[in-house]
C-alpha cells in the first residue's frame, strides 16, 4: 500500500478506536488514560498488530499533546499564584525529591548498574507525569479543588528540578567535564528565571499579544506561541512542557478563559495520541523479565508519592479526603521518565535491562496513577464512615 494511504488508514483507525475507548471509560466513570496506554501497547512493537505507518506522526503529535496539556494547566493560574504556591510548598518539593529519588537509585545499585545507573533510575522514579496529572485532574473535574494548587506547586518544583537534572545527566552520560556541566545548568536556570520574570511582570502584554476577537486568529496565535516557546525552551535544555506551562501562566483574565475554551478539543485529541504513542513504542516482550522489580518499585514509590501529597496538603490546611487526592494525583509517571531512560540507553553507558525496567515501571504507574486518583476518595470516605468500636479514636490521657 502507498505509504501515505497506509498512514491515513492507520491514523483513522487509531483515532476512531480512541473515541470508542473514551466512550467506554466514560460509561464506567474513569479516566481513559489507562485504555489509551494499553491500546498502544497492544498495537505497537511486539504487539498484536504493528502500526509502522503512523509512528513519526504519533511521536510529533504526542509532543504537541504534552505541550497543550501543560499550556492549559498553566492557564488556570497566574504567575503570582505560582510564586505563592512555590514559597509555601518548597519543603514538600524537597521531601518529594528525597523520598522518590532514593528508591530508584537504590535498586539500580542493588542490580549492579553503578553510579550512573543509580542517577538515571533515581530520575525515572522521582518525576511525576505532569501530562497525566493534568489530564486526570481535568477529567475528574478537580481543577478547582483546594488541593490542586498544592499538587501543581509540587509538579512545577519537579519540572524546575528537571531543568537542573537533565543537563547534569546529559553531561555525565557524554563524559563532559565538570565545568561544561555547570555551564549547561547555568543556562537552564537563567532561561527558567527569565521566563518566570516575564510572566510575572509582563503577563498582560503577553495576553494582549495573543488575544484576538477572531477565533481563528486567536487559535493560530495561541498554538504558534505555545509551540515556539516550547521549542526555544527545549533548545535551551529546559523542558518543552515547562515552557508551555510558563506561557500559560503568563496569559490571564478573559484571554485565559477564551483560550481554554478554544484549545480544549485540540488538547483532548493530541493528548490521547500522546498516550497511545507511548504504548506503541513499547515492546511487551521486554517486560516479563523485569516485571517483579518493576512491581516492587511501583508499590514503594506509589506510597512515597502518597506521603508527599498528604504531607503537603496537610500543611496547607486541607481536609483528609483532599490530602489523599493530592497524593494520588502525583503517583503517575510518564513522559519525563521515558525521556530520562531513553537518553541513558542511547548513550550506551547503562545496560539495556534498565530500559526494560523503566518501561515496565512507567506503564504500571501510568495505569495505577489514574486509577488511584479515581478511587482514592471513595475509599477514604468509606473508611471514615465506618462504625467505630468502643473507645476507638480516643486518645489516652497522658500520665
């Protein structure tokens, strides 16, 4: 079959199936993300049917999906709210780093992958998926909840930490000198600081630059600006997702409201393709040998993310259900973890088993995260409503 025709047929079939999967997810009242991931896994490398025609399109579309997810998440908040959240939650960000970097690094050392392997696996287990978290909170209607700013501030702390971590990792894998690594980190921090200052002081000008009463012009301005900022950020060794998020917080007022309305259908389409593309690039046959370790790592780091969210939300004065919702929203791992593992494997410095373990781990967490976010609140409420035994919950008097 002609390559173009094959691409169109495969793309049409995939998008149509995405609609069916989203309908099924809606009927059972959960996020469609796990269905998208498992669907991609079934039709990717080593799956039931291999779809090669749409691979390049799926990869680019997936990147656009992440950019749109983070752009629209940024539209929910202003730069001032972001700074306030970071000031309040930096302790939670540090706790998150310690609790979730250590398990991956420790397992890598246990498996004999050395210091570089530990650095890679620590990053894989540390960083939550901002894309999945944003999608889940949107699907469950929780963007306006009290715990959402807490979750957001932790995610932003992680993304900003990646602006430091990725240049160091890249330099380490390439054998660059210490001075070269410091230079890369300095550039990344300078770019992030510049974008934050522009968003805080000149956000109204950014809103004015992209705004238009004509919806077609407005859409083109928004999408073009998002891709441009994300591309420049990526070129400067800063996450494209961070760049898109920063653009989102720079847009405020009525412009932000109209932008959300116009971009929502595009976000849903490209985000769905992102999750499918992730599954398409995973070979199911590489998972069984490392599945046991991946499950152990998933259990440990799901618990540590829950602890992070609960602790941070408690400090913010949020009630128990909100604390558990915050923890569950952080569980999923995704795009950043795969990028980290891909960089390491491409360098040839770490063993191929690391890629299989990272893939199995991320697939488990990408499915577990949305499920936990969906069901954690009913479980907590059911536990809180159970009849108490005599004297249960009574604190003994101190002698």
